[in-house]
C-alpha cells in the first residue's frame, strides 16, 4: 500500500484524482479509466481535484517541503500548463471543498466561503480546531442535473499528456488575481453571497457539534446541531443538501439529520466496536447510504427518504431508535487498507482503496441483492 496517496472525488462525482507527492492522476470514476497524469515539477501538493468537467485543477501547493500543509489555493490550467490564480491565506489549509459556484476552504480555526466569479468576496466562520479539517458542501442542484449524464471526453495533447473536455458551463473565474486572505478580517454579511445553490457543513465551536448554512435564497438557514457526544469524525451532505449524515470518533453509529429543521430522522448502526469512519456516501435520490471504516467492512443502509420529502411520518421501531438501524448489505475488505466509497447514479457503488483497487457493485433493492460488476487496479508507478 502507498502511504502517501491522496484520493479525492471531484464536485460532480465523475472523476477521482490520485495524488502522489507532486504527481496527479485523474481517473473516470465509473470505469477507472486513466484520463491524464500531470507532474508538478519541484512542487509538493497536499490536495488536488478536478473542477467540474473542465481542464482546471484546484490544488494546494506546499512550497516548504518540510511542511504537510500549504497556505494557498491555486487554480491550475492543464491546457496552458500554468497557474490561473493563487489565493493566499495566513493559516495552514487543512481541507478544501468546491461546488460549481463556491470554494470552501478550511484553515486551522476558520472556514472561508468564496465564489468563483468574484473571489475577492468572502464569508468566514469560526470553527473548532481539527487536525485534518472537516467540511462539506452540497453540489449546486441545477448544475448537478445539467451535468450528471455528461460523459468526459479526452483528447491527446501529446503522447504523455491527456486533457479533460472543456465544458461550456465551467465556472467563471477572474484570472491573474492574487489575494491575501487573513483570518482576522472583519466578517461580511452572508447576504452578499446568498443565492440559489449550496448548503455547507462545518464543525461547530464545541465537541460533537456541527453547523449547517444554506445559501439558497428561498430557504435560508444557519443551524447548529449537537450530533454526537464525541468528536465528529466524518460528515456528508446529500445531493440537495436536505440531509446530513455524521459519524463520531467512536464510529459505532451514523446519525442522519434534516438540515433545515436540525432534527434527527435516523440512527444507523455501523457496529458495536469502536472504528474510524473513512467515508460516507449518499446515492442520487438519497434512498441509500454507504460507509467505510477501519474494520474493513462497507455498510449499505436503506433510507426511506421519499417519506421524509413528502412529509410522511417515518415509523421507526423502538429497538432501532435505541440501538440504530442495521445495514441492508455488508461488503468485507482487508482491515489494514483504507477505502473510500461513492455512488454512481442511484444503485451502483464505487469503492476505491489505498491499495490502488477500484471495485464496482450493483445494488438491487427490490430483490435484496448486491453483486460485483467489475474490479480493476489503477496502478501508480513507484
């Protein structure tokens, strides 16, 4: 297993990137087909992802090779082989997330929200300190529907390099601007950023607390949820931002909350023994939820989301309320490996491992069955 691999999904869940020191590999999520490889000479990266279906990368360069985290976010154009812009911060960047419209940057003690079409605008939230940073952002719903079925196209730049297709709906980015963002800047009103689109999730100021902020004009809210007694290990918004699933450092339960009401609607039992949550994934219609952990087991839960959406009462057995609903399916993998999972559409589950293996499973809820469709390797040269 390569200990220095960083695997990241792009905002449209169409590609996954494998970052190894200063080399970035981009694969098609559904087929595990290599789309391109890009080496950043004399530059170490702590994070990298593809921006939508474009030839733009969002990367966090680490200029000091003795450090693990950088202090700037760079938008890199693969066709031009140059940096479009670089945004500097005065704290280490622990994590970044992006949708089609916004960039979410988690520093040591603050989270910044920036819009791609006017990156000088910002809104910031104070959050509790975390080692790796913990944030999430829902995809813009209209952009997701527009691009969900778009298949990436490739063309050769040379024998060694390939490029992704350039989408006409790519984010508008102000080029050649460089801005220093300081964490002690005065907070701006969130009204300057609010419009149809994203819901963001970040850690609150106390242990086990999360904060949910909506940027949709017709449904504005800023809620705090005490999700667990222990520290939050992982959290994941569904596609329209109406639900969020959380797991704590204990790792035995996954709890699901409505974001607009901050009320808990489900409690899911991952297991009885303590484990570290590696990933949580929703399918497109929020009827299934999958999670991976340090036990090597992938749990897949059935979620009656349609009843919630239609305002119907969800009948939960008393035993499930106390102990949590058990998973519908389980998939076993070696315990020593780290795995991430993501759905393609509603019923195909992709599992990507740090052991460089890519597995695809098809779930049939009506027949209560699951089968492996394919398994392949995305070999990274050492």
